C-alpha cells in the first residue's frame, strides 16, 4: 500500500513521509499527542489488530491524498490529532509548515532601520544615497 521514506518519533509526536503505490507525489503524516503518535506509529507499521475501524478512516484520507495534491485531513484522537496531507504541488512543505520568510533588519544610520526585503536592489546603491 505505501512505503515509509522518512519517520521521526518522540513521545508525543510522530512525523512520517510515505510514498503510495502508483502515485507520483508523497504524503505527509503527523500526529500530536501521546496516544495519537502511538496509533499513527502502529498505522505506519501496519499493526491493525485493535484499531481496524479507526485505520479504515485514515485509509480513506490516504487514498484521497494519493489522488490529489494539496489535500489535507485532520483526525481527532482522544488526546490529540493526526494530520494527513500532501505536499503542495507534489513536493515541498505542507500548508501547515509554510511560514512567511523571515526578514532581517538592516540598520543604516542611528534611528533608521530597513527590512532587508524592502531594500530591493543592491545594498551598495543604498549605501551611496
């Protein structure tokens, strides 16, 4: 059904990236909460014995994620959440991980600050002004 390409686990979180059979983009799985991360760990390792109904729900989301990029689903688990999403455009970071690029403050003179993104051109040109 799927191959795990990357997995990171701690006590209360689990992140995994999987390749689905016959799909050209990856699917991102994440769990937050102790029980949620334990269950997602069992799901990724295909240990379905006690949680067949819950995992069937996740299977549906995984199938939808395989059919479209930009898919997102959130499943509530007793103490947390499990997210299933695709990478946008098939690669890159999922929407929950996107953040605005950091701007660095550049000080030209005492009391005057510019955001680096506002500089626009070459810094040498601005220094000459």
